[in-house]
């Protein structure tokens, strides 16, 4: 019996050791794939830079060519005037008399050297500038490329008023949450948060990739994230705060400081201290087991959680925070991710 038990343990140990070997190989494979795609993308950006540099060189060459031709023409007119003045000086030194031929030459020279007759091709220059601006607008509309990718995963988020804390006002369309000092007369439901200023989305998702953005402009306190429906809703449990339990993930902003939370573990984000964002994006990948937070203005990564396998449906969640000494009355607004017009 002892021998059989030892043999069983050895087989289990061998299976675990083999699994470790496979995991190590998987790690190497993932690293190789990541490095390969990074190299390909970097080369494409180098190609784009070369194309833009060449286009810049050609455009500036056109302007330089016209400038050189115009400058040469001006120099020739200056030389004409110089030679005429020399001739006039000679005549003055000889007799001081001016004949009809000289008078005609002076008149012609003054006519040909009128500065108002020398013009650059302003229309061409303005067109080149206009085309350059259009190219910039086009590039800005395409980058950051991560924005274009995540827009393809855009989720239609509608907040569930039946889950909102009684001190939150949810807009009729379910696209914003605003804090109020007044405890509202709302129906008591099992799904309603009664301690934390939370509200979650009506619909959850349990597969694929999902992306949404929230406008945080003018706010000094907010929390955004994702949660399983099992998050506690009642009582004084700290787990009902976003990110404080294993059911939810969030990023919190308070008076200029950013913190990421999950499972009650606090991840301070000191590099973001003092930064202001207009929009915050939240990306979730069920296949990849990722929850990522981004400053959507520039697609700046804030924090990513490697959640592994999600155990249940996920809902979008947010907390607009209390009034924070009168500095935090603005609502949190769900954004239309498709609207991100480039600016010059």
C-alpha cells in the first residue's frame, strides 16, 4: 500500500513537473510572439516616418525652388538699378546734362523694378499649407492606433437605476450618474447599493472583448471599474466598495492621486499624480483575462489587471463620489466612444 501510494505521488509529481515545463514553454512562446509583433509594428512606424520625411523634403524643395527663383529675380533688378546709378554718376561727373536716352532708361528701369510687381505664388503656398493641415488631421484621426482598435470593441452601456445608491441621480437615458446631498425616495430593491455610492450597468457580458469610456472632466473624486453581480450591496461591508473585494476591479481618483484596487489590494500609481484626464477608458478581454484602465484622451495606460479566468458575468460599475467639500458636483457621463474628433 505504501509503495502504491508513493508511486501515485510520483506520477502526480511528474505530471506537475511536466505542466511546469509546458507553462515555461508557453511563456517563451508568448514572449517571442510579443517581440515579433512589436518589431513588425516598429518597422511600419519607421516606414511611415521615412515616407513623411520624404514628403516633407519634396514639399520644402518646391518652396525653396520658388524662393530661389524669386530671390534671383530681385537680385537682377537690384543689379540693373546699380548699373544705372553708376552710369548716372558718370554723366554727372562729366557734364551734369541728362539726354533723352538716359531719361527713357530711367523710366523703364523704375517701371521694371517696381517691388509691387514681384510676387510669390501665394496660392500655391496656401494650398501646400492646407494639404499639410489635412494630412495632419487625417493622421490624428487614425492615431493612437489603439484607439481605433478599442473603438471596435465599444459597448453600449446603460446604468441600472435600480442598483444606484439613493444619493445618486441617474439620467433618464441611463448615461450619467450625479451625486446629491438629498436621500431620494426610491424603491428598495435587493440589488440597490445602500452604503457605497455605486451604480452598475443593466446588461452584463460574459465573453469577447468590451470597451467603454466615462467623462470625468471637472471631478476631484471618482471610481470606475468592472464587477461581478455578486458584489455585496448592503450594510457596512468594505467589500461593497469597488475593488475592495475579489468580485470587482477599479481605478480610483481622489484629489489628484490615482489608485488601482482589486481584492482589497491597493496599487498606488504615483507616476500619474496630478495628471488630469477628460475621459477614462476601461477595456476587458474575456479571452485574455485582462482588465485595463486608460486615460482615453491620449490612450495613456493607467493600470492593467491580469485577472485570469473570470468566474461570472461582468458589469460596468462606477462611483461619482461625494461632493468633496464642494469640488465634485459634476456627473460621471458614459461617452459615445465613436466620437473622438481630432484637434490641431
